[in-house]
């Protein structure tokens, strides 16, 4: 292992986590190829660069000298082809890297659905550093913007635009915000909050066409109902897909929507692995989860898992208990376990909302056994380790409510919400927690 040449394609959270953990466990020669940027940065913080809260150098978790100190070679380049028979990675600059083990960690790209005008200047998605740089240029001097899609990326884009007093209109295909994920109660709360921030939401409204002005840039969008909305910028926030189009030149590595892997993150080609957003499992280790799972922390976990395998401890990917977090303007969101947009067979729920309309807790459990299934929280910080343990231990919802104070994470002097949640729960429940 100490003489192995490990090449990692992609310097996002998955690839860099793999590199760091391989280095901790071995003396292998590690080379990370990054197309997007020379150094690793925190993708979730990109929006704050646009908003002026941080500079790009502030969102790099490691000093530039970290990589040389830890003997991780960085190559800022684009991969043109992988020759698996020769175990070689060809770069577009004519350079080539030979490998003993290869990790593909190329992340995602923004979805485009073939709308007329989607490639006009002023129309873009939001994922990469280059997207933020383009957004900086595309939004200079504009008065209004249209965002297509209702999810987390669209909220980030809206918050970015509103900091520059740009009017924002959302086109949301569903009849509620993020309707495929959020229950209606939470969707309504977030809708109210975004409207308070000056965002106009148009539900059950779909994009038909992006229209060009005399200068060739976007001037408006037309909806499927025929309405024309003037705008100087169009944000396409309709999800992402695995960044694997470049792999067509390396046909020996099997792909479908993503790079196909087993539970050990191994592709069909020996010594070639894939991790992160670009991965598609043949069968996900957790049957409740999708075979393509594009979440920051799962990419990090895959990086740690593949590092163990490459350093002699063959390991299966174990995603653990589902969780996620995000921010909707001023409201923090957390979810643990499963709270789906609609109750499943045998489930029941309790939804509590503070009179301020910005704080809520949604509990879901099995109606018969009272086994706790999951929680959504808005404006109510929860301790990850506590809910992770409760879900692993299959506790009842009554246990959760009775001990909610152990999971509350709000700072000192913040209003405590646990008593109000418990009183509301007990008032509607047959069992007193």
C-alpha cells in the first residue's frame, strides 16, 4: 500500500475526505485532480461570497500549504479520458497520470430540461464556483429575476438576489413549496417566511420559454399559461444530476444515471471506485433511501469509507440514520429519520407551531406501537447525537417528547420551546409524556 499511486478525480468534499483519510492511514502517493478550482472550498458557503459576507479565501477550510505538508499533490486540470486497461488518466492539457487505485468523485451538474432559450446569457444554474462567478456578472444592474424550481438551491439563490434588492419571482410546479419533500404545514410556514422577505411565489406554474431581448440577453420568461414575466436573470434550480458525461470516453466503467457502484463503492472495473454525488448504487444499503443521494454529509461518509477500503480494511458504506439540514433565509431546518410529505400507512403525527410563525416541530410515529419515526424542526435547534441515538434505539414518541430538553440545542437566553411542545402533544395525545 505504501507504494500505491492513488488518483482522485474531483476535489469536492468526497474526494478531499478520501485523500485526507487515506493519508492518515498510509504513505500512498496521492494526487487529486480538480477541474473547478485549484484548492478545496466549502461549497455550502459559496452563497456568502456573492452576498459579501465572506471572501473566497475565507471559505477554504485548509491553508494552501496544508496540501504539500500532508503530501497530497493537487492538479488543477480537466480529465479527458480514463484508460482502465493501462490504468491511466489522460488530462486535457496532454498530461497523464498513472494509477494503482482510482477514485471518481466528480459531483453534480445543474439540470436543464431543454427549454427554448435556456442557454441565453443571464440564464444559469447554481452549483459550482463558476456558477457563482457567472451570477456575479449576470446580475449586475438588473432589477428583477425569475427562479424556476422550488427546493434548497432555489432558496439560496433567492436569498443571494434579495441581498442586492433584486425582485424575485419563483415558478413552482407543485402547489406547495418543495412539495415532494415537505409536509404541507412546513411548506406553508416557509412560503409565508419567503414572502416576508419580498419573494413572490407562483405555484402550479411552469416555464415554457426564456425570451431574448435585442441585445441577445434574457429579457423575460413565458409560462405555460402564456403569461410573460419581464426579468434580467433566470435561475434554473430544478435539481442536479451526476457529473458523468465526460465518462463516455471511458466506456469500460459502467454508468446509468450515475457511476454504478456496489455497497463497497466499487465499480465494475477492478481498482476503480466512485463516491459522492456522481454515484448510483445498484442497490442502496438502506432500502428507504434513493440510489442517487446528493447530500454533503453522505459524500463525506463515502470518502471515509473508501479510504478504509484502500488502506486494507474493506468496508461497506453505512449511511446510518437519515438526517439533513438547511437554512431558509432566517429559519434553520433540521430533519432526523423519516418525515415524508404525506403520512405513510400506519403513521400518525403531531405538528406544533409557535405563535411567531417561524418555529415549528413535526413528530411522526407508528400509530399502533408508538415507535418514533422522525422529526422536522424549524427554528428549533436539535442535537444530532441525541436523535441519532433515539432512532437507533427505536424509542417511542412519548420518550422523545418527555426527554426533548436533552435534545434542545438553543443557546442560553433563547426562548425554550420544549414545555410548549410537550403541553401541545399531551393535549392531543392519549398518552401523557
